[in-house]
C-alpha cells in the first residue's frame, strides 16, 4: 500500500459567504506580519481561543487580502508522529517554493529518523534561501501533544528566517517559549476576548445569517447572553431563521455556554428533516467525508448523488460543515459540532456505532486509504481486520519513519490478539527495535519463534533472524550479526528482495568491520542487487559505498574513485552520499590533489549538515582538518578540528567516529611539529583489542607507528609494524600493506632492510599512484627515495614522489609548531627548573598569561579541555605553584613569559 499525503489537509477553508468584516482584528494580524509604529515584524502570530470562537474564519479571511503567498496545514491526532508531521509541513512549504525541504524528505526516507533538531535545521536553511516572503498556518495545533514536535517547532521559531511568518491557531496555548517571544517582541496574539463579536458585529451577523430584522433590544439581550461567542451566535441565527416565534427564542435563551450550546443544538438539529438528522448523526464518526463514503457508512440507504445533495444543502445552510477542497468534494464538520453529534450518537445509537466504523473502514481500505481504514477498524474493535490492515501497511510506515503512529496502533490491539499471531509479533517488534526498545521487542520475538519452530514455519523463522540480526548490530555484536544474517539469508525466499537487501547489507557491513573483504564483497553485492530490485535506494547507495571502500582497501584506488563518482552523480542529496564525497576526497588526498580533495569534503559536509546527520558531519570535519594541514593552512586545520570536537559532544556519536577524530588530531599535531601533543593524544587511544573494528584498528596502529617514529623509538615501531604487516597480509588489505611497508622502511635497523621495505612498498604503490602514504612520513622518506633513485630502483616513480616532497616543502617555509594567536616568543628555560616545560606546555602558559579560559585554550590548540587540564597540572608541578595566577607570576619572574 502507498502512503499518500492528503491534499485536503493542505487546503485552507474557504472564506464564509456571509462574513462579518472585522478590520480591527485584521489590523492586529497585519501588525504582526508587517510591523508597525517602529516595531519589527513578528516571527509568530498566535490565535488562541476556545472552540467556536472563529479562529479559522478570521485567519482565512485575513489571508485572502495579503500581498504574499500563504500555505496551510490542518492538523489532526494522526499528526503526532514526528515523521508524519514533518512530511505534511514539508509538503505545505513546497506549495510556496518547490525546492524547500528536499533534504528533509531524504532524511524522512532514511531507515531511522535523524536527531530532533536536524529536520527544522534543514528547513531553516531552505526557507532563508526562498526568494519571496510567505505565511505558514498550522491550524488546530492543540491536537499536537508530542513533546518532540513542540521542541522542533520551538527550535524553528528560535532560528526562523524573516522570510517566513508562522501562524498557529489553537484552542489552548501550546508548550512553546511564548514568554521569551513576548519579551523579545516576536509574537502577536489574538485571544478569546479579541474574537468575541462587538454589539455592532453581533447585529450584523444575525442579520446576515438569520435573514430577519431583529430589534436593537433583542440584539442587546442576545449579545449579552452569548458574550459575543460566535458559535453560539451562529446556532442562534440558524434557530431564528427557522423559527416561527423569535420572541420565545430570545426569552428562553439563558444560562451558561454549556446550556446555551445544548439548547441551540437541540433547536437546530430538531429543525432538520429526519433523514438529514440520521445523516448528521451517522457521518459524525468521520473526521472528513465525501459523498461515496457517506453512502457506504449509511449502508446504501441513499445514493452517492443524494449524499452529495445533502452535503451541498448542509454547506449552503451554514450547518457547520467546512469544505476541504476547491471542488467541494470533501468536507468536515466543525470540531465543536462534530463533538456534540458524536455525543448524541453514543447516547442514542450506541449499539450501531461499531457497525458504522466497520463500514467506514471497509470503504477506506477499498479506496487505498489504509491509515483511515485502520483507525475505524480499531474504533470498531474489529481486531482481526485491524491487525491485517496494520501488517499490510507497516512496511510503508517503517520506511517513512512513522514509528509513533505504528506503535500507537499496535498498542491499541489487545495483548492476546498480538501474541496469538506470530507474524504480528514479528511486525510489532520492528518499531520497538527501531526506537531502541529492544527489551520490549524480545518477548514478542520469543513468542513468534516458539510458534514458528513448533510448526516449522520457515518464512517466520527468517523474519525472526532478520530482527535478531538487527538487534545484534544495535548492540555492536558483529559476530552475532554475521551468524544471524547468514541464517536469515538461508531461510528467506529468493524473491523476498526487501528483507534480503536489509540482511545482506547488515552482513556485508559486519564482515567489513571484521576485516573480511571477500565475504563483505559477496554480501554487499547481494545487498546492492536486492536493494535495486526492491527500490530501497538508501540500502543500495550504502552497499555501493562499502563496495567502493573494499576496492580501496584492496589497492584498487581508481575503481574506488569511479564508484564514488557514480554514487555522487546518481545519489542526489541523500545524507549517505556525503560518505561518497568523503571517500573520494580521501582518494584525491592520497593522490596529492589537495584542493579537489578539500572541495569534495566541503560538499559532503554540507550534505551531511543539511541532512542533519551529526555523525557524518563530524567525520567530514575530522578528515578535512588533516587535508587543510597538508595544504599548509594550519590555523584552518585547528579550527576545522574544533568544529568536529564540538559535534562530538553529541552523545549519539559512535565510538568509531570518536576514534577517527582522535587519530585526525594526532595527524594534525604531527603535521604542525607538535610531538608533545601527538604523544599525549596517542596516550588516549584504547587498547588494540578495544578498537571496535578492523578498519579502526588499522588506523590507530598506523597513527601510533607515526608517533613512535617521530619520538625516535624505531625498535618499538618495528615490532608493532611487523605484527601489523602479518595481519594485513593475511586479510588482503593491499593499501594497508603499502602503508605498513613504507613505515617499516623508516623503522628498519639497517639501510639494506630499509631499502628492501621501501622497494616492496613502491612496487605495490606505483600502479595506482600512491603519494601521501610516502609524503606524510617526512624528510627521512625523501632521503630513502633519493637512495633508491641512486641505486636505479623505480627511478621514474621515486622522482615523482621526490617532486611532491619539494612542493610540500614550499608550503611549509617554517618548521615546528604553528604560531598561536599573538605568537609566543622563543624562550630560554632556566636550569633551576626541576624539569623543562615542553613546547606545548609553553603554549598553554602563554595563553594562560592572556587570561584565556580552559575552553578558549582548548580551541586555540585544537585539543580537548581535559588535555588542557593535564597540561596545567604538569605546569603547576614543574613551576611548584598551585594556581593560574601563581603560574603566570612565577613564569614571568623566570623570563618564560614577557614582563608586562
């Protein structure tokens, strides 16, 4: 089944034909939109008043006179699912500007919803780029009670571009930062007292709707008793229009709003013919309706043509029906009127209500509107039908990320109904798993497995294995993912493309993380094939990206680059495409095409940022940092690393991304000649067995070897690299073999061994044109290359690498640490110190003297705050002081710092 958005929810109600003009309120709304009297335009207009106050009528009338486009969303209970809410919000915004929200749509189509602030962030950027101002109306906002949605709208308001003006119509104040908006003058408000009719408006309204002359005295009485309440006046006008005794109505019209409402409903309802009364009562169960649907609910008591005639009569008679489209095919009752009709229906025809819902459910199912069909099946307590409909529709909702809606439906089913159906148990487990409620999902999977094994139902066992494999992946259990995924593939039929694509993708990624390239290639190729067949583009591009990484790992850099370019060409703005830009950037970096590499990293970061995927964005900045350093842009490298470190504060970031950033910090520190910082950072590496994955392990080992060599600890580096070479050789990671052999050449105990290692590395690297693998190891590698050329070993390729070394030197005219803001002067340390301060400790001391905070020092040096604290502890110990002030005073006296 498809999951269409209902265009009727994006249609603003038409302006009533007998509208009472209200210039004072229109002026209030215009002031909020345009500003007046030196005030700026406001971000939000809040129209907050009880039911029947005329909120929607006022807003639609105001919009009809505006000089800018407006778009509308009529909200209902089903919109409490964040994914569904934002799907409608994006659809409404695209009616103003088609380009708005394309990144948000890609995020909504991803397997899991992005972080809460990501969706509004992408919309804010798109709205800011919109060429013309517009108004967005969220009607019936009081029906929204999901905290995540309120938080997202609050974020949108906080950063809202002036291009958009937001209008919220609601029965009660929403949980948004209204006080803060008032304090900043960013909100215009229309409330119940503003919406009440004045005596003059009451007289005008009664005259227009009742079609009778009413004395000024009677108007005054009616206005006083209704207090200008529009719903009451509308009911009253309808009663007067059809009454033979207006005086009796006026005299009997007393009491509270509740009494008045009940009385007038009886008056208006009682004056309708019996067939219209029956129509009103039975169709009141519907949130929206069209003639064929009404006919179905009424069980063919009337024809579609007669149903349409009744709807047109109700519309023309102002009997609280609201058209939902221009052609007046779809309608809804006024919320207040619908509530009253349903209450009357429950009292008078309770036994028949379930049957009405069943007929509505069937009509919706027959017309491919499954969400409404499920709603009415549940209302009818028709559990078997509801379960069948939910199972048929759950796949679409899972793809759209509408977990809240799906879980809400499942939880309305009696527990015994769910547990009696093993397939339903499996379906129920998925939204639980995808919302991190794994413990809640386990009992349903266990129940399904018990029944499936008892009756040997192979397809069910395959579905259970898929779910359990996903749970294993969520828990970081790669071995479990592999075992369960292989079970699932063996159990699933060949034509179950959707399931097979998910399982094969999980299996391929798990094998990649364990370093098993050929096993990963087979699984990912299957994932790519089945994802293409099932239309799962996200899975297809993810599989393609990892297949490209396998090519790169096996030394096929050019094939890997072409794979990345194909994904970039065809993948659009999906967040996963950012990884293809990153991978291509790393390949270009290896070929020493640094400007092109940086450009692809910037493109990928922008896609990740627009897509709201913080993890991808942090990884992009971590890579861009060492590319900037290679370009000789040391300050930019530090600033880029700082952006990554800020993003890493998000608790959802994976350990792998954190390790990657740590390795990048070491690379940048080495590039800036700061061996102290690099050594300190390497000390934060986890033990090898805790690296998490094979690629993480390789990265950390190579970075650590670089630091050992920079420290002059060649023997320790040689031992580590020998073990590493054996491991990568057995695994078939050609690129890692080349990198390891290059480092072994620098760690070798004798010149002959060094040259042998280098020659092997060069022979493997030359076909694919590796450059930075050699360049990043420093001047000692250049000396070895000159020696190789002198002995006639690979002269052409070695000459190319030596030319790259010369270019590198031109970028870095000054060696050593990158100058800090307000450069630290060279210092001669006194012999009286117990232990000299390191260069990095002198940097920290220099910034300390400038009264910078720990956070500011961390930013300047591109390290964590904890690292700054460690440096300070060392400084205090070496200077024999206890605090910052004493450290600066003592360092000044020792001429470590310039005197004031």
